[in-house]
C-alpha cells in the first residue's frame, strides 16, 4: 500500500496497521512550537505516539569508561509530553478500535493548503452497528500555543454514542533507544504539579524530574448534535474529571440516524524553565480563550490564509512527474512546519515529527533548512538564528573548556549545551560554528535586516571569528592552517585543513571583520584584531593535489588507501554499523558530501573545470550513508552538467521519507533531506547562487521534466522563475524591481516587464561512476 498521487495533499487509503509507524511521521502536524505525530484519534493502534514541545527535554548523565577532560557530562532527550490528541468513541458501549469490527472505508489526508490532517472512516462494530467518523486536526500557525480538533460522528442507525476526550501524561510507550540511561530518563518523566477540571475545561501542569522544566497543557470543548429531528442538548450528558496524569471530558448522547454529533476540542500548550506553574496555567488558559473566541472556522481560515501567503512565495510547480510534484510540496510543507513558529528555539534534525536523534538540533539546520526558510519565510530563519544567539554564553563556555577563544557551538543540542559524547565526530566538528556564521550572513544578505545585524548577527560573527583565530595558526609554508578537525564527512575524523571547514571559516572571518567595522560598539574588537581576521582569511590554506588536479577533502586525503567497494555487499551499508571507524578514517570512503558541499556554498573560489574534476572524483567515493548527501550531490551534478544524475539525486532526496529509504522514518522525518530536495531544484536545476550577497541564476531543465517553476523572496521582493527546455522567464510576484544574472548575463526584472532569456545547452559529459551498489535510490 502507498500514498495516492495528488498535487496538494498526501492521502493514505485503508488502515495498514503495519505501516502506522510510517504514516504517523509523514502525517505529523507542527508549527515549530507544538508537534503532533499523526496517530489515530483513538490513540490505538499505534506505532509510536508522540506530542512534543520544542526545546522541552529531560536530562540524563553521560558516563564514560574512562573520564576525559572536556567530555560533555549530560545528555538531553526530547520528551513525549501530555497528549491532547486522544478522542475515543464508544458505539452502544463498543469502543471504536480499528483492529476490531470492520473498517469498511478508511482514509487519512494531509492537506498542504489547509494545513490540516483529515480522517474519514466508515466503521462497523462487531455487532453490526455502523457509524461514519470524520475528524480534522490542526496545529495553528497563527496562534502559536494552540491546536484544535473537529470530531464528527454520524450514526447510520439510532445509537447511543459516548465520546471521551483526554489529556494524557506519561503515556506508556516503547522507547526506541539502545541506551538504558535514556530509557530510564524517559520512563514517566513528568511529575504532576497541578490539575483542574471544570465544566468542559481541564488543565494539567507537570515538571520533568531531572531538567526541572515545567509545562502545562489545557483543553476546552464545544459539543452539539445537529440533525433534522434532534432536540438539541435534551439528552446530552457531560462530565469532566482530572487526576495526576489524566484529564477526561466525557459526553454521552442518543443520536438519531441522519444526525451528527460534533465535538470541537481546543488545546493550549506552554512550557518554561523559569516561569511558575500558576504563570504557565494562566498562559495556556489564555491561549484557550483566544482559540475559543476565534472558533473552529476562524482557526481554519487563519491557517489557510497563512498558507496561501506561504505558497505565493515558496511554491514549486513541476510538469512531467506528478509524484515528484506531490513530494516536493510535501517537503516544503514539513520544512515550514519545522520552523514557522519556533521563535528562539532550535529546529531539530527531525523537526517535531518524532524522537529521532533524541530531538537534537545539528548543523543541518543552518546549512540545509535555513536556506529554504531564508528565501521563503525569512522571519522563521531569523528566529532560528536568534536561538543560536541566545546560546552564545554556553558556546563561549564550551570554547573556554577546549582552551579556545570565542564561541564553539555544539555538535548536537537542545538547549545550546554540547551533549554529544562522541569526540571525533562531535567536539572536533568545529565547522558547526562556521555554519552558524554562514547562515547568519546569508540571512543578512537576503533581507538587509538592520536590527538583526546590529543586535544579534554582529556578535555571532565576531565570536565565531575569534574561535577560528584561536583554533588555527600561520605556517610559513601553507598559510593559515586549521588542524585536527572533523569536516562534514563523518568517515574522516581529526584531519588537517579540511577544505570545507577552511572555506567556511574564511567567509566567517571576512564577514566578522565587515560586521565589526559596521558596528564597532557591538563588536568590541580592536583594529588589530580585525586585521588578524582579514590576514587569516587571505592566507587560508586550501590543499590541492597537483598530480590528480583535484582538491583533497583534507590534507593527504587523496593519498589514503581506496575502499574496496566491489567486495562490499549491500547489506554491509551503512558502513559505520559493520566496520570499525578506525578502518573508515584511513581510507578514501566518504559518508556524505564534504568537498562537494564546499563547492556549493563557496563555489566562488572554484573554477568550472575544478568543479567538474572534483565532482567526478568524489562521486566515485561517496556512499551516502547519510540523508544529508543526495541534495548536495544533485546541486553540483546539475551545475557541472550531469543533469540526469542530478535528477536521480533529487529523487532520492525527496523520497527519503515518503519511500522510507533509510528504514527509519518511524522515528521522524529527515528535515535536511526534505530541504535538500528544495536545494536540488532551486540551487541545482534553478542554478540559484548567493555568493557575496549577489543573487544569480543559471537554470537548466532535466530531460525527465517538461517544465518547472519556483518562487522565492530576496530583499523584500518576491519573484518567480519559470524554466522550460530552451528558455527561462523571470517575473515579479510582489515588489517593484530586482537586478540579477542569468547564466552570467545581468538582467533587471520589473513588475510590469518579465524577462525571458535563452538557456545555453549543458555540456555533454560522461556520467561519473558511483561506488558499486551505491547509485541513487528511488525506492
């Protein structure tokens, strides 16, 4: 069974209990603050229940067999908080359970334009009584603390119906972790502090045992029976009660055939590490008041209006592949959900769709997700960067522990403190700090946000520049070296002069110098310090193998032994689960795009010939044991002229979750891979680049498509680019004028004058070889 192919929604027909773990992730709803996995209304059957609040976590110790100076001591894990999605139905005392009776019809639909998850079921009880159940749920983009559900039951005979609507804390679940410390931390992590139930409203307040964070969840209800002969409310009985981990609203009513029981459930969520329980209770009750005042129809309209505006600036249209059209909108919708209302919280690697990666945020956010948001929903990108700024003190402390200056942002974290126990791929991956700086400068270039530049960006850029100045050193032979680091490729660790790291640091140093000169009062940097940054950037060591005429990923990488791909069977991938890291570290085998990513984000320092040679060299050695890789490989494949290969990588990136290519979608969606699909189309086939703040395009159409178009915003102007085989048309959607380049030729687009330009033919190149058995995957 699979999803039906439709342009604006994702629909699953039939139940398929064995596939619930997949659909609970793909059908997840979120606004960046609240996350609901797509579990059935009844709560069972289920794969993995999940309700998440961004940034709300439990803490656990990270003990080591042997202690080492600077090792992080505490881990953080996302908590499954109080579940407000549960609505159970009893039909003449028989519970609606999709495993019993007969589901005559059943379908669920995630709608990208309404921003809701709909469900329709025709169910026959074991004793033959039939009901039609319809539900629709949303997590509001406009009212950050609010979610809501409309639940309707239409009996086919005169029946007694009982509806139970719950708030359930410490939901029993199987923790998908091999770490007993994490499992222990997540075993009933919430301790009740307050409970209240009155009329149709209930509130539960809890705190975590170890991290001490407080949260509140509240629900309120509207209920009615509508129908031609129903005497409204005459026989409707309701009650509500609350205990430590459960609040339940119950309604019982006799409903005639042809009538309909309608329940609207409003939910409010909030959490804090500082505010008191009474304050949190007040917050969620205020959120409920606002939701009830807006009403269900009002919330639906606000949701649609928000999405109408988003799609005006973000939509991608594809002709020639209907399934790809659906998949790319699915990707954009989930990226929007991950960041829309995060507001000074991180964007986790899985968003709020599941507990994968323990709910941690990585560098994926800055290098993959934020470019999408920067050019489609810039306020969300700004808020994610403000979260990084709010954690600067922790990053400074981490740098100090490591004997460095400035700020060392963590490899993985929820609250800003490093919680990765693995040294080579964690602490040594200093590129994370450069990635934060890169995303900061990219956002500034795309928005000209002067307030952010002064209040947050300058400090981020300056503190990360100080890190590089203290981490690297000048060598009379090589210039400014940065040694002993781990780049994006996690199959190479503790290397010298990783090209990606050095180039991202070079841009960071120059951006910091410029920012310090723009805002000397904010930077607190002397002219001497600024000069040292510029000198380090100008003298940055960039290794090059003269014999092979390629850039080694890091010093001496091209001298390492080759990996025996021919004799590595498919079942031995991913390699990290079947071979010792020691063996991986000393060979030319690459987990994910590294030097290739450098050619995307710092393409201004490579010639076209270098890009083509480098791409072919690393294509033969990259196994893509990471979901981060395919989107980047698509971008560079398209740039150098391998359009068919680029399309194949686009397909892999966009279907990573929909086709569960990594067999782990049950733990949540891969935000970076979804964002990589956008990059493959916009930066790959659209040729969009923003080097030095100059926006340019070099579009080309892959043979598999007949046309595609994409939209984006730059410095307040919304544009659309339409690409066919022979020409591309640029037009203003909202704004007055934009100056850009098409395949290197300057053009000016005005509101009343679209520009159409011919597309030069791509070079005819032989398709480079992928490692044996690691060609791009579709299914």
